[in-house]
C-alpha cells in the first residue's frame, strides 16, 4: 500500500495543493494533526484537502479537538485513542499535545497519565499515529529541549509498530529515528511516502 502522510499543515494553501496533487498516487492519506492555527477556521483548512480522493485517516493536533476535526472532516476516519483497519493495515491514533504545551487555553493537550490510558489499545497496530513525538526521538526544539511524550514512547516500546508517525515539533520536520524495530518519522507539511503491506 502506498501511503502519503503529513502533519502540521497550519492552513498553508501551497502545501495543501502539493498534498492534493500527490494524493492521486496514494492508496491511503494520513494526517498527524494541526490542520489550522489556534482553533481558527478548521473548516477552511480541511477544505484545502477536498481534492484528496483516497481514504484519509486523521488525528487531531493541539490546534483542533477530535470533535472539531470530526465535524470538519466527515469523510475522513478520525482516530483519537482508537484504531481502525484499512485494506488489512491496522492503524491506531492519538492526537493533542502531550505533555501539555505552554500555549494557553486554545491548545488541545493531554497529560501523560491520560495518554497512557488512551494508548492502552494500540498493541497490534502496524502504524501508530500521534500528533506528539515520543520522548527522545525527533522531539528536540531549536533551544535543544527534548519535549516528546513519555507515554507515546512507552507505547512504541511496548507495541513495536512497524511505523510511528508524528509531527508537532516543527524543528524536527523531516527527521527520522528508531525505537527498537519501529521507524519513527516526524512528518511536517510536505509529501512523505511510505510503502506498507498488510
């Protein structure tokens, strides 16, 4: 299966146009959160992706809630503490900023304990999609701070999915790491391709 994945679109029209054009070759499109900015005009941001005809699996970022994303993207499968299967590929997703961000009341965040509970069902997933990266992997800010999630890391270490997709930390867009046998990719708003069989 040819999978196109991205994160952190943040309402960027040119980036969305690139994703829509590339998606003509995709069997599945995955979005790892932050489609809009600060909870503003999510409907307009998601509309930029209307040209995507392939099945879409999305997780919310910290810029939108799961409920807001489900309302704005009714054609997509929105995962937030749950899984799905598409053409034999098992996916599990969890959105939000983990741990809580310093951005204030508009940010959709989860504490680590809540994230541990919500990730409990990810065992057996081929692909784990989280907005936040795992602690110690593709999670370093421009100031050198490792700000990933311990809950996400523990889930990756336990479940060992083939692929873990994330975003959130813009300074690590395009970077990859390994946790055990799991390939971890911080996507960013560019075209990222993955080849995955069931």
